[in-house]
């Protein structure tokens, strides 16, 4: 009996080892969500607190968009975007909410023009109602900012809604405390630098596979080191209040999430804060391993997604492509 249990355990481990890694996108997946204005800062006089409605003129619209992949099916997708109170990435159903948009988009992987899955949060009474609900739940009474959610539900056009997947984008409204506090903006990249099997670095162009007439070509099984080259303004310096009434200044750290629909990565997340011991900056690069020759007949186009995030709700996504050939 003991030997049979060992055999079962060994078989289970072998089966698990054959699973694809989480960075490989095989079916419907929300890659990322982004807000054009992730944070807004409003003037607040603590001696004479304004009425909540008086803060609305200080706010501007923010467009929230989602990047969705669905590589294993060719179909339209059904979606809904809701404005609501955040409950661990989902709408708190006991609090106010508002449908921002719903409908259908064309297949995100085969459409010649990339479909847009977006909605705009307007600075109106609906948003005010959400912020007031968040304020009631906030132990710091809004001092650290009020976070609210745009929640996404998406599924196949004709699929059972029980199979829908969910994602959410958090946005923030913060008081201008201290006076030097500024609103966060999304980070950015200048370009991606790659080195194929330790060759001289070249630039990897942005754009979906469908949009690139001559994507970078690599051999099956090649190792491609990808390094993001950040723009000069990617890492912002920001000021936050402290509990003792003072303020502290920080410089953002950025993280990178790496995804593809084939192959694999040495690390699917890079970047982050400096090393606490050495003080060295966290490495940003990852090594992409192209699909092996066993999975490439003549050639194959592999989609790659890079999601850049700061530590204050800012994000940016990039799409690119490599052409993998069976041999060189």
C-alpha cells in the first residue's frame, strides 16, 4: 500500500511539473487595467472643511481601460465596467455602485484594429456618492486618500456568465497634505532593449503581432534578454504626510510583469525597491526563452505583454512580438 501511495504521489508531481507557468497566457485573461488619471489631489482647508460637493470642481474625468487577451478562442467578448466601493478587488455589494459601460468588443487577438475596452469616470454626483461611502469606512477620515474601484467583468459573448472573469482598477482622491503633495501619474518606457543569445543589443519595437510587418526573428529555444529602458520621468519623487504631522519624501520604485503566449521567462516579475543590504537597485531585465523546436513547425509569432507599475496606483502596458523560426 505504501508503494502505491508513493507511485500516486510521484505521478501527481510529474503531472504538476508539466503545467504552464502563470506568465504564459493560454486562455481568457485580463492582462492589465489602467486609469489615465490614477490619482487626483484636492485642496482642503482643515480649519474650515469644505462641503464634499465643493470638491467636485477640482476633479477631472479619468478614463479607465483594460487590456484583455483570449488566445485560445476566436470570439467576441462581453464586458461590464462598474464604479463602486472596493472590497478586495471586487465591488462591495452592500455599498453604492454605478454601471459605467457594458457591451461587446471584437476578438482582442485577431482584430486588425485593437479593440478598446474603456469607460470614463466623470467627476459628478455618482462619484461623490462613492467617495462619501468610502469616507465612512476610512479609519483615517480621508487623510491618506480615498480609494475607489472600477471593476471589470468579462466573458465570451455566448458563454455562461458563471464562467466570467473579474478584475479591478483602484483610483484615488487625496487631500493636498502636505502642501508639496502632487498627484501621481502613470510611469513610462522609452523602449525595450534585447540581446539574443548574448549578441549585441538591439531595440524590440512595440506593437501587436498583427501590426508588425517584420517582427524581430529568433531561433526556437533562443534566450532573449529583455531590458526595459525607462523614460527620464518614469520614477517620480513624491511627498506623503506622517502621523506626527510632518512629511516624508520618497522616489518611486517600479515593477515589471512579463507575460507571453508561448515560451517562458527566467522571472515573470522584475524591479521593485532597492536591496536593503547592499542598496543596489533591483534588476529590471528578464530572460525570455523562445518556444522549443518541438513546438515550432516552420515559424510562430509569439505575443509578449509588459506591464509597468509604480507603487501609487500608476500603470502602463506595452505589447510586442517576436517571430520564432524552427532553425537558423
